[in-house]
C-alpha cells in the first residue's frame, strides 16, 4: 500500500467521524459497500475518480478537501 492511499484513507475517516457517520452510513450515502469503505480507510484501496466523487458528495465536501 502506498503513502497516498494511507493519507487518503485517514482523511476519509477524519471527515466521516466529524460528520458523525458510521462506515455503514457512509456506504449507504455513497452507494459503496461498507467493506470497501473500511478498506479505503485502512489504505488498502486505490480509489477511482468516480468513487472519490461519490465519497465527496456523501460527505458533503468538495473533492479538493479529500485530497
């Protein structure tokens, strides 16, 4: 796993928790699977641009905030 994946996962977790969302709630809001969210947060996924967009919308932030 790369450093960028770890940093991205940490940022997703941070914003998710600030919004008071569980991984399950974020998964439902984004249309992604809960285990996929978990993998992202652990730095184990190389997330596509489409899924970054889905996550940003579900978290109520612009894409730049995630990067």
